[in-house]
C-alpha cells in the first residue's frame, strides 16, 4: 500500500515540474477563433504561468492574447514557440521582471 502511494505521489511531483517538457496544444487551453482567415488566440484569464509550454496554433499568422493571467516573470525563450504571432497582448498581468531573450522567436510581431 505504501509503495503505491509513493509511486502516485512521485508521478504527480514529476508531472508538475516547471522545467518538464510538458506541452499542450494552445487551442485546447485557450479560445481560438478564425475571423476572415485570421486566427485570434485568446488566453485571457486561463491561469497561464509559462507560455513556452504551449504548442503554437496551426495557423500561419495569428493574434495572441495573454492578458489577465499570472505572468510575473518572462524568462528567456518564453515566446520562442510563437514565431507566427503578429500581435501579443500582455496587459493586466503582475509582470515584475522581463529577462533578456524573453521575446526571442517573435519574428512576425508587428
């Protein structure tokens, strides 16, 4: 019995590791709506802490909204997966620090 409990707790701890390679399709977590062939990805108020753990949408270009979340530090490569984002909204977070390289990968941003 104790062994089963230990294995379950170990699995939970390893799955919640912030540096793990867990990635989730962004449209499974956020609202994705296409309007006139333009994709709008709305991650507002979805409790996002690390955007780099989200897989980018399938669209060539899209607008990305991370407003009203719990972002307080933007680490290097935070947005590296989002090379096709043409806009990025980060308002109403608790940003205290933006580390160098946080916006690497946002090559289509206007």
